[in-house]
C-alpha cells in the first residue's frame, strides 16, 4: 500500500505522535521518581509543563526520551541521504554524538551500550537480562515513521536501533509491540482496531498484561508497557491520558512520553492542548516538525 504524504490527516497524526511524545516527556520530567502521594502533596494534580523536578529543568525542556529520538531521526535521515539507509553504525554514532553533547540525563543501560560501541565498535551486545529497561522503547518513533510503508522494515529497523543499547527479549517485544501500535494509529486505526492490536501484543507476551493494573511505573520495560497500555486504553482524551499517566510518578517522563505518543497519534497534532505545544522549547518543536516530514518522505521514496 502507498501512503500519500499530501494526506493532511496522516501527517497530522504523525506529527501528533512526535509532539505528543515530547509533551509527555516534558510534563512527566517534573514528577519523575516521585510517588503518587508525593505528587499529590506537592502539586495536587500535576497538569502543566513547569520544569523543575530532580533534573531542575527549565519549563518546556525535554529529557533523553525526546533527544535520543531526535538523534535516531537524524541518523535515519542522514543515512538515507548518504546511501546508507538504516545503517546501524550511523545510528550508534548518532547516539555517541548525543551522549558527548552532555544530555540532561542518560540511563545506565544506554550509557553502557554507547560505551561498548566506543570501545569495540560493536552495534549490538549479547542478549542480556540486564537490558530489560525502557530505553530502546522510548526513542523508537523515528524508526516507525521512516518505515511506515513496510511493517517488516519497521520491525527490522526498530530492532537495529534497540540493540545498540538494549538486547533483551522483553525489550524487543515492547519495541515491536508499541511500534506496531503507533504505526496502526498513524495509519488511521480506530479504537476497535487499536484494541485488537493491543490484545494481540498481550497474547504474544503475557508479561505485558495490564488488567488488573499493578500500579508500577518503573523503568523496567514490563512495568512501563503495563502503565502505558492501562492509561492509554482507560482515557480516550489525550490530555486526560497523559495527566493520569504522569501522576502515577516513578519513570514519569518515559511513561508520559509513550502515552503522549500513542494518544497524540490517535487525536492528531491539531487536537493537542495548545498550552502544552506552545510551552515546549521552540527548538524542539521545530526539530520535531522538520523530522516528521523528512522521515515520512523516506517512506515515500522507499515505496516509489
């Protein structure tokens, strides 16, 4: 099937997913590593992008969830332009450049994978029980946008970028499962079709079962996926879904980013809360808008 880049609804949903990711990241960073009770005592219901948190961010600043996504997006765009599409070396080099740029935060597993590449040049480590964090999951949206024409290509590129830092069956299942879900939403899946996709993910990987919800929102990829699926399916409204997610606390920037991505794809960029979009750092908004169009163009070129 060919996807028309001139279809404003498709572009709106793709941009909604990417901006939604950054919004959830910026909103959740304020309450990352807090408990729901601590959030309630300090903020009531946390619903505005105010910065602060343990990283002491300026309002509208994002964390590694968004900046690693942008690094991956640039690697995919540059790789296509230089005749090296989906090149694992270029992706790993982009992560190294991102890390050397002194990001506000970097997870331990991401750091370990980046350092491994620096030291021995390998773009994937061995399968590791310690790689079951959510770092590969949080940044995968550009791989989905760059391969929207081809589900098999989406899976292949998603795992290439994931294995630079995370090589674990649970991480792989999460990356492919949520990658497939956001792809379906961008392509126009309705609520019923999205639920079929979610049910298939849980059937294939029962660890991700989210009902009853256990209330754990840690960086362990199982906790992350359960939290994301719980709040995404519980709230049809984008703002309600993201607010409920980040007020669960713990790894709130990542869970917020992922729910923002899914809910943003569902509603589209035009329906995102304006106060949140306008609060994002302008450079981040501009980079996301540019990348969304450029990554979708890779889909069109690959399908010509």
